[in-house]
C-alpha cells in the first residue's frame, strides 16, 4: 500500500487521503497555461486563434494535394454571389454588342435603374435593345422611364406604348428627349409595364445632359434592378480582390511564412 506520509510526497502529510497533491495540481494546470500562452502569442502576431479541440501540427499532405486545397480555398473566397447590383452594372458598362447587358427575373413590371450620383439636368436617354431575341417578343417595347431625385419618389416621364426599337444595328435605338427644359434628376429608372410576369433585358442605357458634347452621365455609375434571373444574370462588377496563386505556385507550393510559424508553434 502507498505511504501517503512519505517525505517524497510533497504536501501529502497535510492533505486528506484521496485529495490531489501539489505536483498533480501543477501538472493539471501546466497544459492549459501552455495553451493560453500560445493563444496570447498568436493573438499578438495577428493570427486567428485555433479552436480548443485543435492541436497545431504539420499536415502530411503531398505538394499537389496541398496546392489543390489552397487554390480551392482561394477560389471559393473569390466567388461573389450575383446580386441585382452586380448584374445591373452591365446596363451602363459601355459595352454595346447587341446582347443583353443585364437580365431581370420573371416578374410583373420589372425595372432597371442608374444612380447618376447627384441631381443633374438630363436632356436625353438613349436605350439600346438586345438584338439576339425573337422578333415580337421584346418586352422593352412597352418601356416606361421614371425619374427621381431621392430614389423613393418617382415621376413617370415617358411611355413608349409598344413601339419597337433597335440597338447597335437593325433599327435605331430608342432616344427619349426631354423637350422644353432638361429634367432635374438623380435616378433614371426604365420599367417594362406588364400585368403578367415578364423579363426585362437591354444592351445599354446612356444618359446625357443638355450641353453639346455632354458625356454619358450613366457610364459606370451604380445601377440596380428589380430582380435577378438564376439562368441569365451574371456578375459584371470587377473582382475586388486577387489571390496570389501564381506567386504561391512559383514558390513551389510551400506554406506561406505565416502558416509555417503557426504550424511550428
Ligand atoms: Ca452593356
């Protein structure tokens, strides 16, 4: 039987049988203290803390497999969900090719709009229709133009009443001139009036001021639309971030320094 009064058992004479000794307590505390120290060091270095259940270690992955995992992670992070704004940007991106620059979902009264950035005098709106679409099915023939200075209160300023119009070819684009005096507006909305669900899709929309040689006020301005199509809407906005895949491969697919420091700690 073990002698709990032995001098080698530090503190044993002063504790009750079955209670932990000083060494046992220190041993029990050592693990959490080391872990907290590592977390403090990682936090000071700007590293995200690892979950409690994870032990930092070297992963025995071969180079190609590791490279595939890192590339897949970067590419997944680069994917941006399509939004009404990212698809609508194609309606004022300066690209005119006879195809659709944006495409709403199927709904009643679909619309597209551009924010000019400030209340400005507007004299003309030029609308380029898509040309790769079956004749007689152009929903934009019933286009309406609504103007607003605040994006909440709209004024119907033009109706096309079913007249067909073209684009870069196959007929002139729709040109709406605000006669008399230019319209003072910040937002220009194009809406296809309909009692049943339809799509709205156009090639490009241009907005001009009253001065001769006025630049296109809508070019690369923030645009939005009423909905997106899961089949035809696409992201037109530039990718916000780039990922150093090429540089990483050039280094031989090794861990970046920050990962090495984290793995060897
Ligand atoms: Ca376009």
